[in-house]
C-alpha cells in the first residue's frame, strides 16, 4: 500500500469511549413523540464549585478524579484525594462546564453527577451501594438525578428476572405472553416515573438530559392484511429518533447522550451505503444548520460523520461519496465557523477531486501514454466491463494484487472484461520492468506529469480498482481483485 497525496483533515475531534446513557425503549404507541420545546434556562453565570462528597467505606488518601464529557471525549476536570472520614472536596474559582460528570475512586467507587450553574452541593453515601444510599443536599439537579437512579436500580432486578425467564420460552405461549405483559407494565411504570419528574421539574438540566436520552415510542404501522409493517416501523423509529433532543441546549454536548445517539443513528439505524447515509445525515443536519443557537451541534455532527467516513479509514465501498457530500455541504466558509479559509479550501479541493469518480457516475475518460509512446484511451476499449487498475511498482499491496489481477485477466479477457492499468509515482524504466516482470498484457499507461489522469480517478492509496459497466458508469471501486467477479455477476443480474 502506498499513500497518494492525502490531505490533512483538520477537524479537531479526538475519539474516546463514553458510557451509554440511553433510556429504556418504549413500545406500542402509534403516535410519534412530540418534539421537546426549548427549556427555559437561567442565563446567569455559573458559580464557583464547592462540592463535598462523604463516602463511607473508602480509604483515606486514595486518589480521586472528577471526569467530565465533551461530545465523544472524556476528560479529567479536577482531582483530589480522599480525606479523613471519606470526605472528598472539590473547590476552585473557575466553574466546571455544564454536563454529566462522575467522581472516580479507582477500584472503590463511582459517583454520578449533573453539573449546571449551581455548583454547590453536599452528598453522602456508602461506597458499597452509592445509588441506593445517596443523600443530596443543596442541589436540585442531583436530588432529581438520584431519585431517578434509585427508581431504576429498584426496577432493574425485575427486568433481569423477566429476561431470564423468557429465555427458552416458546413465543406466543401463555407464560411468554404473561411475562411480556409484565415487562410492558414495567416499561410503562418507568415512563410514568420519568414523565412525573419532567412535569414537576420542566426547566431543569436533568429533564433536558433525560428526555434527550429516551428512545421514541415504537409506532405500529399496519400492512393491508393487518400485520405490522416492520420496514415502515424502522423508518418511523429513525424519523422520530431525535424528537426528544433540544438542539439549542449546548449542555447536552457535555453528556454522553448526544454522542451515543449519533453513533447509534448513523452506524446502527442507517444502512451502510452512501445513498442511505447521505439521506439520514441530511435529515439530521437540517435540524442544526444555519441557526446560531444550534451551531455547536453542527460542528460536532459535521466533524464526527466526516471523520467516520474519511476514505482511508472505512471499509464503505464508496466512502468518497459520503466524504464529498459532507465537505461540499457543511465545510463551507458560510457554515464551517470552526475552521479557517485555507483549511476549508483544501478540503473543498480534495472533495472536488473525488467527485468525478463516484459509484453510479459516468466513468471519466483517460488518454495517456503506452510504453512505446503511443496514446491509449480508456473508453476506446470495447469490452462490456472495464477495470481501471491504479498501482505503483514498489507498493507492497500492489505486489500482492497484481499477480491476482493478471490471472483474473487471463481467465476473463475473452468473457467481456478488459483492463486499463495506470502506473503512478514511478519512472519509465521501473514501470516497464514491472510490466515485464508481472506479465501485465493489458493496456498499460503512465504519464510522468500526471496531467492526463489528474482529477479523473481518485486514489488515496494504491492499488486502487474501479469497475466500469456496459453503460460506462462506475459500478464499483475500492475493492480487491477477488471481489471483481462478484461485482460483475451482480451487475449482470440487475440489468
């Protein structure tokens, strides 16, 4: 594998795992969850933190970290040590950023916190059962948080017991139906508990955070025969997935919930092909573009999705299609406020180079020079299927793939396949020696200036294979030699 002029994608996002904070899946409601209205938030400045946690059952002198979240990252916001009597104290003049935090005493305890503008609180618990024994004074957000956590801790064994009993039962049996009804009742009880908290404390950070983490109610669209239309059900679930999120609330970016939802929406709920990904991404991005109040979500979503499908870092067949879509729509001077004009120009230029050779597009023509100096034109080849093979004689993976393509060509050259080989980053002697050494008897070209091939077929690393169909559209790219036969077979079946 040999890199070919890879531009630096300076998108300022670092990867880090975050704990899940999704709510329970809700079921059996036919109407979608309504969009959450924007919470009324206090615009006063945050106060200096003064957090005291008394935790019995931990060792004095143990190190303690306060861990925060930002988008998909975790970071250490502060540190201290356990004092006598299990007292942990965080105090400083600079407020913590609003968000979800946890106090970590390695090998001993983890304590969850929500931090907003009110950063004064006293907490007390037993390290052996932090949630069940937690008492909070002086901070409404964490009083509500632990009401909810204690409710969920009490419910959890009931869910576990039902799940265990359901294993091995025949679906539709009386016992199966009884247990699923019990589980549905628990889910409704959980929904009612949360709804009560939301109504009692509508303008709290807790309510915004917890609402954002809930799955939408599962609609039950019916087919004409009365059965559930599962395909439509998945579609509606995806459409409703973001309904509980207030995109004007930047505090949510300081919790794991937004990253967890984004990752699930893009990688689990969306088919991994460029058409589906572009449609799903546009649906989400339309909620946050061109709005000053949601610009931080635009920044996070645009960067994360673009890096996720950066062509050299994904197995998606036509990752360039997704990359081009993201850069041309969201890394513009009008929208990419987080980046400078030179970086935007570089990204746009790279996307433009990729745009001409996407799957489904007309194949660009290439005219370049054969070993004898004559010109050879790609689309002059008459075979129904053409393979564009871009390689470098010293590339390790080319040395592996070239013999395989030579064997494939010998078998398929009389079955409607031809090859147009383009050498890159080499010289005349190295190129011609490689042709002789490998037995590449197809059409071979090389242009030392790269002028004849520039902007035609994009390649990040060699070897690169494109497959062109009978209508002279690109039908596959970024594949290995052993995948070519299957690509051709499927294309023939679809014609």
